[in-house]
C-alpha cells in the first residue's frame, strides 16, 4: 500500500530525513513516534505530496508520488497538525466545500457528507458555526474533511494535540474505529497515543528510523513499557 525507499530531505544545509525506508500494508494503523523536530511532519508531507523529497522514492497503491501526485491525493485523507478549518462556516457547509474541493460528484456529495458526519459523531453540531465549537469538535471536523472522499489512506499529524483528557479519549476512539476500513498513519510524540491506537510502531530520531516493529513484539523484546523503551532508545549514544 505504502512504500518509502531511501527518502532524504534537505532544507538548505539541514538534513531533516536520512534515507528513511518502510512499508505499510493495507488496513494497518501505524504510529510514528518521535520528539518534536524528529522528522515526523516532514515524512507526512512527503507522503501526501505536499512536499517533495530531495531524493528517494515514495510509492502509494502502486503509483510513484513524484509522478502521479494528483491521482495519489485522491487516495489520501490528510489531517495536518493545524486543521484547515474555516471558522465562519457551519460544519455541514464546510464539509460540502471539502467535498467539492475533492471532486466528489454533486449527486454523491450529500451521501458522503452524511457518512462523514455519522462516522465522526458530528450530527448534533452539523449546523453550528465551526468557530463556536470546542477544540475536540474542531478536530473531529478536521478528521471528517479528511475522510469525506472515502480515502484508502488516512494520515493524521498530531490529531489530539491541545485536547483535554475527555476529548483525547473521544478522538482516540474515533481513530480506532477506522481500523481495517483504512490504512492509518498516526504521527505523534505522545506515547499513550501509540499504545492506545496503533499495533505497529515506527520510531524516528533525528531524521532516521531507529525502530519499526509491532507494539506487541517491541514490548516483549525490551520487557519495558513504551515510555521506558522510548526514553532508552532516545538517550542511547547521547551519554557517550
């Protein structure tokens, strides 16, 4: 479904990604874990074709991103760290706008909008102005726009950042409900996000992947909880 081969990215003289390679199968929920600045958002933007790689290849559903970016964008739903919301629109009007942007046929738009409202538990606020909603509901609206076109792949960058504990649980449950329906990549630096949602963990440090393993195998190998594993791996070599 998703193949990254030796992906490298430079910003001027700074190397943000260093020969990053991985494969993600259909229906997986994969957690990208790393500190701020580790390269998580950069790889997300390359996968979604919003940012070109300096070198390397990304293949999604058999198509190379650098050569078929428009076709691939139709297969991907993307929630950036700051959702692209219009605060003066109602939830339903915004989703209609998102459906039009994603070239959903006019006759299909009401069906897709209703489906997204249902999946994201937004029916009760569909006629409310987005600017009046809580942060948790705004995140749900962001996820709704990402799935409005029934994408095969869903990429979420820090989907629970800034939420209170109840809102975090609600958004986690929403993401978990998408398992097997879509391939989901969840980028976060919050350890509990990975443990609660993902079955596979990719840990990135200073632009390099240092772990790519199922959560079950990782916990068994280290005989530690995920927080302690992350701290051990992150500090490795720093005290030498």
